[in-house]
C-alpha cells in the first residue's frame, strides 16, 4: 500500500513540475447567431479550453502558480452549416513583483477569424503540416501569448515561442487565407509575427522588457527609478514609429498599456520625462488622445 501511495505522490509531483504553461479562459459567444443549434458552440468552447490549457507548449518546467493568465474570446458573427465567421480577442496579463497587481501584456483583436468545425472534431496540431484555420489560429495566438510574456521577464525571452508562431504562419499560408498572407497595409497575423521578429523593430521587445522588468517589477523597491525606466521604455517606441508610420506593434503596445500609463500619473506627480512622454504618445498613438488628456 505504501508503494502504491508513493507511486501516486510521484505522479502528482511530476505533473506539478511539468504543468502546462497557460491558464486560459476560453469563451465562445454565439449571441449574434439566431435559430442555430447551440450545443455545437458549447462543445467547441469546451474542446478549445481543454486544447489550450492541456497542451504542453514549451519544454520549460512550469509550476501551476506560474501559468500565464490569459483569455481567448471568440464571438461568432455568422454560421453557414459547418462554416463559421468570428472575431477573436486575445488578452493576457502577468504578475508584478512585490504586489498583487497583474499588468496587461496583450489585448489583441482579430476580426478575420473564419473557420470550419464539425462538432466533436478532434483538435490536433501538427507543426509540420497545416490542418485547419481553427487549430492554426489558436496555436498561433497561444505562442504569441507565450512570446510576449517571455519578453517581459528576459531580453528576447519569447524568441522560441515567436519562432513557433512564425512556423504556424508559414504552414498556414498554403491555405490561401488572407490573414496569413503578406498583404500591404493589412494588420493581420502575418504582419504581427513578422513585426515581432523583425530586427528593424527590435526596439519594441527591448522596450517591453525595460517597461516590465526594470519598471513595474522595481516599483516596490524604488518607484522613482522604476517610473523613469517605464517612461524611457515608452519614449523609445518613437524609434520604431519613425521607421514605419502606423507600425502594428505601436498599436499592440498601447492597446494593452494606454490605461496603465495614464494611471501612472493619477497622483499628478511630476518626473523628468513626463512632458517628453506625453509629447511622444500623442504623436505615435493619436487614437488614444482622449486618454492622454488625463495626464496632467
């Protein structure tokens, strides 16, 4: 009996050491689809949740409390038999050292998530072959979440996951679906991963590391230096804006961080770089000008 108990304890300890990386809330919203069998959506939601949360995405050993909190929200806009048109929102957060605060890392919106699905279809990913737009898109964004999170803890710490996302994109291009193609002026999956891995835009990933690891994580130790590092990270984004006006990564950053940046000055405090930061964010993220006006 003792040997049996030891065996199960050993299995449990191994499962803890090898826990999956994502703690993902998957939601399938079908309110816009009228007169349709709703069970298929519930099955899809359950299957996707199991797929995302039970897949071992990397070779890293991850404790349960180290899993990345994220959410995939799928809004079905129309359905024709087993063909679905949808949007996908991908959000992720990461904890801040020395606090109970979770900072937003990603807040992405994909408006071109169209796929085929038959109820109870197995969700299987083969990294060497394209199977379906449903699986490829979910795997792609799972790796984007992992990559973006990794970059916040270590310089270019998300490289391996971004490379995996790139591989998904390359395999999926054979589908002919526009979201995987290099379409001029289109902010799609191709452009997203191409931007993350572009040497010309590497300042973005450096800024992400500085903002989180040398900024937010240092706040409990020295909030003055931490705020200065965060400001310098944001200001540095002007360099990639100047390389490609309307750069996708600029939008990625501020879709996640605009509110947080405003809140950084909610106490009306002054700092050496405050005015410079305000000048820069108004220039590179004018869509958020209604928020920037709250920085006094």
